[in-house]
C-alpha cells in the first residue's frame, strides 16, 4: 500500500485500541493490542504520518529511534535493593525506569494528555543485547519492570533488509505479535503532501514529468545511489532559503540531497530552465491579467513540458496566496471565541475586561506549550494560535493606554479591529478570485482544448488549499470546466453502453 493508505490503516488501528466501554475500560485488552509494524524503504514519510495521526486524533506522540539504544538505556539500569520475606533477608536486583517509558510519563505530565502513540523507529535494528527483550515488550508492552501506560498505542517502523545491513529479521513468533503494514513509495500520494506543505514548485513540476526519479535506490559500478522523498523535501527547503538569500542553487547543493549523478545533472539543468521560464513569462503579469501578446504567443507554441512548468509556476503563486488567505480565515474564526467572552462581560470595569483578555492570552500560550510538548502542534495550528495571541496582546495594550473606559467600549475597540481584518480578508478573497480567473483566461487562450486545462483542473481539485478556497468562495471558470469534463466522462460512459448493447 502507499503511505496515505498506511496512514489511514494505522489511524483506524489507534482509534479502535483507544475505544472504551461504559466503565472506561479499553475494549481491546493491552495484551491483545498488537503493535503496528510499518515496514518500508527509507525516506518515504513513515515518521511524518505518525505526527499527522497524532495531530488529527488529538493525542500525544513520543518518538524514538531504536538504533542507538542499548539494553541499559531501553530496559533501565540495575541496582541492589534489600528485601525481607517471612523472616528471611536478602538482596535482589531491581531496575530503574526505562528511558523510553520515562519519556512517555514526562510527556503526559507536561502536556496533560493521557493517551498517545509511542513510535519506535528502526525497531528491526535493535542491538544484539536488546533483541531478546523485544518479544516481551511487543506482547506485554513492558520494558524491564515497567509497563507502557494504558492508553498508549505502540507503532513501530523499520526498513527491509535490502536497504539496511543492520536489520535483524524477526522470527515468526515475534511477527505473530504485530500487525504488519508494508508500504511503498508512491509519487501521486507524496505530491498531495508536497502541495500542502509548500514543496518548491521546481521539484514537483520536474517530478510530474519524471516520476521515475521520485524514489530510486540502486547499486551501480560507482557504488550505491539513492533518491528518496525525504531527500526531495530537504532539498526543497534548502532551495527556498537559498533563493530568499540570493544564493546559488547549483549541482553541488543538489548533489548533497539527491544521491544519483544522472538525476542531479538532469534536475540542475531543469532548474536553470525553470528560472528562465519564470523570467521570460513574467508570471505576475499573467496573474494580473496584463500579459503581453508576445507571452501568449510563446505559450501557445511551446512544448508540453514548457507549458506544464508555466502552469506549475502560476499555480504555485496562486495556491500560496489561497493558503495564506485560508489561514487568515481560520485564525479569525478562532479569534471569535475569546471575543465572545469579552462581549459577554457586560458588567464590570475596563480593568476586569483587561484581566479577562490577559487570562485568555495566558490560556492560549499554555495550550500551545502543552500541544508542543505532546508533539501534536502542527505548523498551521501554531501560526493560528500565535496570530490570536498577537491580536489579543495588541487589544490588551490599547486597553492599558486607556483607549476604552467601559466594557462596551472595550468590546467596540476589539470589534473594530476584528472587522478591519475581516474586510481585508474579503478584499484579498476577491483579488485571488480575479487572479484565478486570469489563469483560466490565459489557459483558454493559449492552450485551448489541450491537456493543459485538464492538468489545471486536476491540480486545483487535488490541492487541499485550492479545493477548499473554491468550495468556500466559488469560481465560475472552475464550475464551467468541471461540468464540461463531467459531460465528457458521461459521453464516454454512454458510448460504452451503446457498444455493449450492440454486442
């Protein structure tokens, strides 16, 4: 299965493991909660999906790589303790708490979240001294003398032996105590992730044309070469920062992340061409609906790969603005919660309203801190909470300066600022809608009924931000082309039905 399917499978497993009966007991006893074993090639996003699952389920996450653990760090250190039994005195060996188990308790204490996922990566690369203890751990969730707290689901991951010489293949007895989920690299699934997480457009447009370059591990005369999803993502982050700082993105930089000489050379050449397209086509002018006849004619006669790159650049700019606009909408929606509390404070003084605001600021900061410690604070949620805090802090500052003398005035002051941000967001909505129309108009003129329009529609549909933006605010161009595509599909179905009748 691909990584997206694996994510849903693991998410569903966690859900049923955490399901309780009417007495608050877990429906599936701990001994029957088989740990998930996610087996797949390196760099395909196994760790990333664990973070997403924890965030979506609102539970904590503790991650460990088992490659660096010894028997002592995983099971605890021995110490001598004195015991007495039926008049007999003797010394026995006890063990301190495992570093891994201690981390789980620490996260529970710091975050206040009692349920979570204990994710152990490279589980099939444990040291020789630790290997005999893994069977007990996988069945009974015990490291040394200490058990993983109830409410914590164990998910493990590892690489197949062909990718890692340190792999110790589990025997049948061990495998029979786990739920095996085998996952493979899949570009269409990764692209959804890439579009949502702002992967550099040059990377995605290149891989659209050369999907076989997305993931490759092979042994050549010169040694082992490898290209992974992690490599492309890390390269993207470096490229974006280099462009921001005016630094060169050259073959040397690309080769630090993509370990295949042929792909490095081809992507370097493509990136240079990509930047040339970006300069020649004046993307911002197309989005503004002010491109020249010369640019339109060049697009009309361009080859498909050049057109695809151009569409990618247009969508990259457009979707980036949609994303920021939607995040603003989410922030304003979240901001309404503390503003309603201020509105409800119809009795009291301005100082009491200020105290209420400060309490909300402190509460929001503590929530962010708890989620961060639990490993479940996504980058989007972090930006949203920070924006709420910033607004409330500015409101509190103005109240301290005496800009409002009573609760009604306090709410009016905050509401005016809120309404101003809503108006700015709506104006931005309209501007983005106009830019989207300009992209459709340009595509219709230059590409006519070519596959480029189908690519445009597909990208707008599968991208989480553009799909949500269009669903919220509409687009007549999108609706028109969508209906045309659906009609075309229906015509194909009718032709097939006629063919069957003829038979």
